């Protein structure tokens, strides 16, 4: 392992990202089940919202930890550089943020049903795509 990468930040940052991605897989599973059963309602949103919140918090922590770690360990002189690897975790975070807000609206007003379902599927799909691009060496 590269000596620059031998740091406590490397032990914390990737598992936090992974837990965020895994949490969004649960939201994806609930979405597929809702599509199969045809029951997209407020009770579905009540099941999705806590998983979305926990996954979003882990992903936020992973991105923040990675940003801080890159700042102090790699000496980039900043926290965010719009690097493709950074954006690979930022895209699911954006979709997860929208999912969290739309699930809250759906639970309270029964609106945005299709949008919330689409965001749940999109968030996990972006997690898979980002993981593939970063870990395969394409980026």
C-alpha cells in the first residue's frame, strides 16, 4: 500500500461510503417491491424515509471524511476539486438528498409518488455506477 494511503482516514472513509451505498440498496428494494405490488402510498414512504436518512448520513460522513482526509493527507490545498472520483460519490448523494425530501413530501401530502420511486431507483443505480467506475480503474 502506498505510504500516503496508510492513514486512519482510509480505514474510516471507504466503509462509511459503503454503508451509505448499502442503505440505498434497501430503498431500491422497497421501490421494486412497491412496483411489483402496485402499492406506492404514504406507508411505503414511511418505510423508505428512515433508510434513506441513515444511508444519506453515512454517505455524507464518508464524503466529508474523504474530503478532509484528502485535504490534510494529500495536501491538495482544498476540500473539493470536482474530481471524477469525488463526483462518483457526489451524484448518489444529490439523488439521495432529493429522495429524502420527496419521501417526506410524499408521506405528508401523498404527492410526488412517481418522482420518489424514480429517485430511489436512480440513487442506488448511481451508487452502482460510481462504484464500478471508481473500482474498475476506468476513472
